[in-house]
C-alpha cells in the first residue's frame, strides 16, 4: 500500500484565505494561523509550530504572488502573537523572512512587512535585539522608501525598537556604532532624521555612554549641519550641543579616560574648512571650548589647532572671524603660560606656513605667535629660526604697515642676541640690495621702527659698518642717503643726532667715534658726507669735502640731494648752523662760509639756489653793517682796519659774487 501524503499543518480554507486579494480574508486567515499556533504550542506540538512557520516562510513570503506574500507576512505576525513568550525560540526563522520583504518591489508588501516586524518585536521585546543590526539596516532602507505609508510604518517600528533598546540592559552599543557610522555617510534626509534621533535617544540612556563613542560619529553630525533640510540641521546642532554639555560635566578624575580630544580635533579642523558657514562657526566654537576644557592636555595637537584657527581668523564671515580671534588669543595665552614642554618645531612650522597667506589678519596673528615664542623660549627659538628667517624677512615687503611693523618687532626680539643682531641687520641690508623698490617703500619705515625697538646708535653703527664693505656702490649710496635723511629728521634718533651735533665742539670721544664710523660709510654718498660734516660742526672737513665735488660727476640725482639739503638747512635741525653764521669771531666761521658758498656754487639757477643765496646775502649785509659801525658809519672798509675791515671787504666780494651769479 502506498505511503499517504503528510497532512498540511494548515487546512485548505486557511491557505486560501491567506492568498486572497482582499485584506479582510487575509486577516481572517492570519487569525486562524494564530489560533492554530497557540493550540499546537499549548499542546506541546512544537513540530507542528515549526511546520507552520516553514510553510509561511517558504511558500508564502517567497511566493511570486504579491497577495500570498502579504498574507504570509500577516500570518507570521499572528504566529508571534500565538507563541507569546515562546516567540524568542523562532526569531531566527521569523525575522529573516520578514526582513527579506523589506526590499519587495510591491509597496504594500513592504508596508505589511514593516507591520509584521512591529508585531513580532512587540511580542519578543528584548529578545529581538539579537537581530538588531539587520533590523536597523532594514529600517534605514524603509525610511528612504518612496512610499509615504511605508515611511509611516517604518517610523512606528523605529519608535518601538527604540523603546525596547532604552528599556534593555543588554543592548550592544559596540556593534551599533559601526552601523551608525556607515549610514551617516548617506545624505537621504529621512534616514538622517532617524540617525540623529537614535543618537539623541541613546544619549539619554543612563547605561549607555554615547560620549565614549562621540569621535566615531562626530563628523557625521557635523556634516548634517549643511543639510538642506532645516529640521535636520537643528536636530544635529542640538545633538552637538548636548554632547558638548556632557563633556563639560565629566568629572576631572574621569576626563582623560572618557574624553578623547585628539580624533575629535581632527574632525573639527576639517570642518573649519567646510564651505558652509554653519559648519565652520560651530567647529570653531567647539575648538574654543576644547582649548578651555583641555588646556595642556592638548599640547600634542597645538600645531594642528593653530593651523586651523589662523586660517579662520580671516574667514569671510564676521561671526567666524570674531570667534577665531578669541580662540587664537586663548590658545596663545595657554601656550605662553604653560610650564610643560611644547613641541616648538611643530608650532613654528604651523605658524610660518601662514606667513605667505593672502589674508592680512592671518599674517599678523602668525607674526604675533613667533614674537610670543621668542619671548617664551628665546634659546630654543633662535636655533629653530635659522631656517625660517627668509620667510620672516619677506613679510617686510607686506603692503600692510602693521604687518611690516609686527615683523620688525619679531626681528627686534631675535636681535636681543648679540650674534643675531648683526645677522638680522645684514639680512635686512641684503634684502634691500636685492629689491630697490622695497628700499624705497620700506627703507625709512624699517630703520625708524628698529631705532624705536632697539638702540638707535647701535643700529646706525652696525649699518654703517655693513655698508662700508658694500661692493654695490649705487645701492650703498641710496642706502646712505636714506639713513642720512632719517638721521637729520626723525624723532626716533634725536639722542644720536644731538650727540653727533655736540661731539666735535665738546670733545666727546664716544661721539667722535660714532661720527668717524658713520663718515667711513657715508663716503658712498657725497651729499650725505657733507651733510654729516655740517651736523657734526666739522666745518673744516665740510669745506674740504665740498671742494671735492668737482671731481665727481654732477648728476640730476646729486643736484636733487643738494636741493633737499638746502631745504634742511632752513629747517630747525640746522638752526645752530644758521646762528653760527652770525658768530664771525668763531675759528670755524670761515670754514662754515666756504662750505655753504661751495654748496651754492654747485647749484644751478633754481629755487634752492635763491634760498641759499638769500641766506648768505643776509649774513654779508650784516658784516657790512658791522664794519660800518666800527668806523662811526664811514664808508671805507679799510679805515676800519683789523678783522672788521677784512670782513667788510670779504663781504663786499661775496655779495658781488652772489650778485654776479644771480
């Protein structure tokens, strides 16, 4: 006798209802399945329960007929309800079958799959967490679904799973974080809402320390700040604020163990360069807070922090610039005041890389960092600055005066070392020699500022010694001309100017030494040499110098310098010289006159010629008047006799010569 066919676990009517087109009949079929499963399990007939599950998962949920797939999904939910607590023993077969339908091509099948999983999870509760990873992946897909009903069903399932997770003590956060990272790379707004929601909800669970895992998903949260959806931006920003507050509340004893700054700073640095303003301003704010919270714990990443902050100082957005400058000030104070070892080479590298920046305030901030580091660790910095001097000197050519001014302050700090003092001035001279336009634009400014920051006399003596050996005579002449004009007019060299003015008269050995040193170098420029003689009241030498002008080529440039000198003679700086023209009894009076007359003879007919001529004619007229007074008003110079007679005769001759020249 042939073996009989095994009896189906469900009767034909139930199977027919499960595959029906109408929802009501499928629902009736599912209730029958629930009843059958409950009866079999109560009777201890687990084999029948297994057969029902196999039938539903293999013949219904995998069917080519969409209605049968729908019925099978509803029946699987009924199976879970029928099993109640025993559902946990069948989850390995129920869950994969339902999840497979999450990707069904029919939207209603996907909807019923979501509903089925909701009912299974509702019954299984914490036991469903064994399959959390694949359920979470399926949920993310459903939230990206094009069908609104599917999304709504997914939202209900998501809320239930969250409730189960927050109530459970066995949730594996370690395996969840990689899933979170993977999905945060996506840009679907609905999925992003889910992810932020999970992060915020898990952060409220006492037994789950999301802060410990913040470095793993911090960048994903920041990326959401640039989302087109305002709700996502707000939720991500709120989540970030909550985590920052959590960091601030970490007890000091646990701080090192729980707050891992280094990877988070890497994220913040990248976000500081983001194209979106919201990302940048939030990242800079976080960096500022980290500097205040971390203090010297951040010393290993000072250079990384600094590089990012210096760039943000010149951000197009005012809010970001303001926050970055405050952050920079706090970081600078932190490094300046710390007694712990700082990796100066890395910090200096980060700073000097910003010196060529196209942004003025970034360059300024970088220079202030170098100045601070020089003050903090001068010996170590001097060694490190050898390779950075070229970059530093180039900023002297900066179009912004305050950048050049700050550069000179840095160079002055470097020059506190005697050996570096000579090197710095040598480098400046060579820089000007290589760039004549820079000498024209920045030469006077540079020398005057250095004279404020350092000893003016030392500056002038050293520059004179350097220029004395200069082989480029044209450059040396221009440089000396610049130094001479500063010496005569600048307030910064008042003391030096006064010492030179009195040194010959007072017999000041130190002053004469300085005058001699300058003279050796000033010889590169004839007018400057003559001017120095007038300033130092070495009129005999001045007369000799002016007589040598005939041996030089009288160029337009030379005449222009003489023109400037005539203007200076009429200025307060040479007031003593003009008054000495009245002192005919002085031994140097004749030399002074010969010097000025010689200068007059060099000038062509011009305004300067007339100015100097008028000055000398007034002295000649005085001599005539004095001579006339000496003989009771007589007209004969010879009758006066003595020096007065010679003065009158000389004066008459000078006046005649001047009239003739005019």
